[in-house]
C-alpha cells in the first residue's frame, strides 16, 4: 500500500489476493505527477489472467508517460489511445504461447485535469466519485448482469448475487479491436475518486462504499478500510483499489 501527494491529488492503492484465491490476477499502477491511474482484473486460466492484466496496465502507463503532452491537451483522447494500445498488446501476447490463448482483462484508467476526472473503461471494473455528500458511480459495467438490469430483468440487488455476475461482455485482449467507453465527471477540491475491481463491488454495495468515503478518511486510510471490509465480507476474489483525493491548488 502506498500514498503520494501532488498539487492535484493525493493517491493511495492496494491489491490483495483475497481469502480464497492463491494468486492475484489484478494489476494496478498510478503516476501522481501526471494525475493518472489504471487498474485491471485479469482472466483466462492459470497465470494467464495476471499476464493479461499486467501487460495492459504496463502498456497504458508506458503510452501515457510517453505522450504526456497529449494527455495534458486531450486527456480523453489520450486515454482512449492508451486503451487501444493495451488491447493490441494483450491480444498479440495471447498469440505467442498456448497457455496465453484466450486471456483477457478488464481495464479502467483515469486522468485528472484542472476540473474533472476523465475515465476510460472496458469490462466491469468500476470508477466512483464522492463529493463529500454522495457517491456517484461513474462507469456502467460491460457485463451480462448489467444488460439484464438495463432491460429490467434483474434489480441491481439481484445482479450483485446472480451466479453469472462475473461474465463480462467486453474485455481487453480477446480481439484485435475493442470498444472503450469514456466518461467525464467534475471532481472538486476535497472530492474522492475511486477505481476498483469487482473483488470490492461483489462484496460491498454502493451504500457501503459511499459510507466509507463519507468518513472523510485520507486515501490510504480509505483504501485500507475498503480492503478490510471486502475481506470481512468474504474476500472471495482478488480486491484492488486506487483512491485519490482532489487537492486545492494551495495544497
């Protein structure tokens, strides 16, 4: 677990294998100096999931660091380009070894400009923001159960408990191209941004996540609180979280 401050945000992150699984197929990284964060939840058999997630995260960070000018001028376009390149990197690697065939990963990346949080995502890893009063889910899951919620077949509560809740309808690396969704929300001074894998959201509902954010903890305390809560709720999956708190220009 680590925490870093910048003029724009204070960051913290943690990843835990959970109480059931021996390996951790999640990956995450952030660059506080650029105001970027990325998280991935891998899938695809023994070891392949962690290869997919690590490859995707590394490619996003490599591209955004190399294209920091584009990130500053057009953060949404830079994030989309980074996700496209990550998808192709995972897809190409999946063709190199039999044990990598069919591997894939969710991916969610966020960048901060002077006023907003910009998020690009594929799959069911989520972004949230908390403005001090309420929690807002920024992303919509690319998943089978979300499509059933959207059409009224399931309620949100039923979706959290559905046996097929982990089936995603989009993932990085399964094909040469992928459709990425872009979102933008205001993130004012003192507000919290959150990226997480479904190891958190399968264990805690939005009310519980929002209650933790409302306690106005530092990002490192918030991350520790949420990981601990997910483990106490069962910890059936890897749980990974990046939290960041917008700072005022005065710091």
